[in-house]
C-alpha cells in the first residue's frame, strides 16, 4: 500500500459502514482522486495568501439588542397542543432504557 493510499475497508469499519467489494473499489478510486487534488493544491505558492482569505467577503451583521413586544404568555399557552403550568409540554425524546 502506498504511503498516501487509504485503507477503505478500515475507514468503513471505523465509520461502522458495511461496504460491498464494488463500493470499496469505487470509494478507493474516489479517495485517490481526492488525494491527487490535495497534492496539486499543496504545490501552489500560498506564501503571500492570508490564511483567512475568502472568495466572497464575509462580515458580521449585527443589530442593537433592544426590548420589543412579545407574545402574551397565557394566549400562547392556550394555543399549544399541551401545556403544564406556565410551560409548553413536549414529548419525551430521550428513552429511559438506553
């Protein structure tokens, strides 16, 4: 196995994936192609490129945190499928027998 070749079966086992022989072969080729692209990119001169360079400018959009009108608690709880006191009652999502 070449030093940059990926053991597809081992990675699939770690990810708990059952792959057929055809899938192992296909993913091996695809991962090989990906590594080829990474090798090509690593040959580029990026010495003068800032680490945070983006193709599209990114900036934070912020607004003042101001107090505004909100929903009436009693009216909102009346519209809820289930309420318990001043809270919304929702179905349990974590099983007791884990």
